[in-house]
């Protein structure tokens, strides 16, 4: 007779999962707080961890700045599939008489005493960590970046987890001798905000495995970079896909960095919307009009399974140029003359100078793909109209 674990894994794979593993509450017991499944499901005994791989060709086009949108759309499709897999697993377990919870994929964090809402959070501890579950379930290991690495796909995976009261037989974690991270540290070289320290490290223990990973800057540093408030690398020669610039170096002091992140979020139009992805990630993922805004994640995107490919990926990133915002809402790389404009949102924006003409402003009517982009574009159009009225056109 087929075991429960085999049936559940087969179901997950039939629905599109590339990797599936099982772990238990007991194996996660000595991990960090976000490894405890009882926070979301007090009766939890087991966790099913599953992963889908990103499209490698689209990732390459993304990091080389040949194509922005396709990778974003790929991530949205994968998120929808992960939710569907988790829903089906949870429903199957419930029909067998067990409790089960499909863990949200992202943007669900444990409350912080000093934070009134997500804009004031600085630690961002998840309700339950998909990465920790994946380590314990043998899906992969943590790389130097702290991202989950797998032998077949490198770090190019997205994760899901289902918690259940069912008592399942666990899989074994990937042993040290098969750890897919070879400490090439390409991840530390392609983060524009220098989140990942190239030498200093600390250790995390999960399910009898000790992970040695980079000692990072505060989480608000990553939030600033991956949200896109700052996209330019320290060299000034390349950026992620964000056209936004702070115009100053990020603070080293944690309190100053946290305060900066909070101030930027308070000004961010996305964070003020009632239906933003931070309040309901699932709803956003299944909204056909919601754009899966992705501008960075280079620390993961660089990390292919093959070392030679990782080296090549780093070259693609550092030779990819810098992003600009066009008035049609697209992000682009251009050889045109650009200008860095101040905005009311705490960031500067880089645009091709030719976009700031009355002709272009009237021609470009589409409002953009993301709340901040839309508001900035509207601000720039008002600037052009004002400049023209006063005889100060940028042409």
C-alpha cells in the first residue's frame, strides 16, 4: 500500500512541483522561532515543503537587462501554481481527517512591538519560514546569501509549505558533503546595496544541520534594495531594474537605516493602498491586473547550479548598465542622455532627458505598471507642463 508521504508527494508533483520533501515539528524544534509551525497551526506535527524552478532563460534575460517583464510574469505564474499546490495538499489532508494550513508565500510577518503596521517593521520575521522547512525536508541547503540552494536548480526556485497535524515520515536533510553551495560568493558581488558580507559569517542550526552563511546588513537594507528605493551599485556603472536613487550612501548604523526605510515606506504610494500585496499577498497574486514588480533578487538570480555559469551571470549583471524610467511606465536601459530628477517620494528618478518634453508627455498616456511608477510619472508630466507654461521646457 502506498504511504501517505508518497501519495502527497505524487500529488504535489502532478500539480507542477519540481521538488518535494517532508519534515516534522520535532526536527524543526531547535531552529529559529520562525521554524516553529505551531505559530500558525498549534496542532502541527509535519510540514510538506515544495519548490518550483524559475525559467532560467528568463532569469538570464532579466539580469542582463534584455527583458524585464517576462521574469516578473514568470514569478507571478509560479506563485499561482505554488498556491494551487498548497491548497490541494491541504484539502487532501483535511479530507483524511487532519488539520492543514497552506502557508502564505510572502509578506506575512510576525508583529513587532514598536511597529504600528508593515511600514514601521524593521526585522521582518515570517510567520513560518519556507527556507527552514526546505532545509529540514531535504529540498536544499542555505547558500552564502541565505537563499535556499538546490543541486538541480541552484537558487532559482520559489518555495511553498503546508503544515499539518498528520504524523508523516520525514526526509533527511541534504548532507554537508552534498551541499550545493561552494562558497563562490558571487551573491555578495551582485547586491547593489551590499547586503551580503563577502567574508563575515554566522551559523544557523536546523534539523541537525548547521548552516554557515554571510553576516548581512540589517533587513531594512535588503528591503530598500529589493523594493527598488535604491537600485544603483556602489561603482555607479550598473544597477538592478530600479530607476530610483537615494542620492546618498545608505547609513551604516542600524537605527538610521531602519528610520530611512520607514520614511521611504511612509511616502510610497503602494504602502498606502488598502489592497496592496503587503496586506493580502494571495489576493494580489491572483489579481489579473496586478503586476509582479520585481527589480532585484540578483543574489538569487546569479546562483545557477554550475560555477562557470555563476561567473558568467555576474558578468552579465555588472555589464548590464543602469535602469531608467520611461513615461509609458516601462523600465529600460538606454544610451540616450539621462537626467536624475527629484520626486516627492523620498527618491530621485532617472529618466531619459527626451522623455521630459511636452511632445513626449502628451504622447505617453499609459500610467505605468506600479503605484510608485504611476505617481512619479504623473509628477513628471506635471513638471513638464509647468516648465512649458513658464517657458522652461527641457528640450
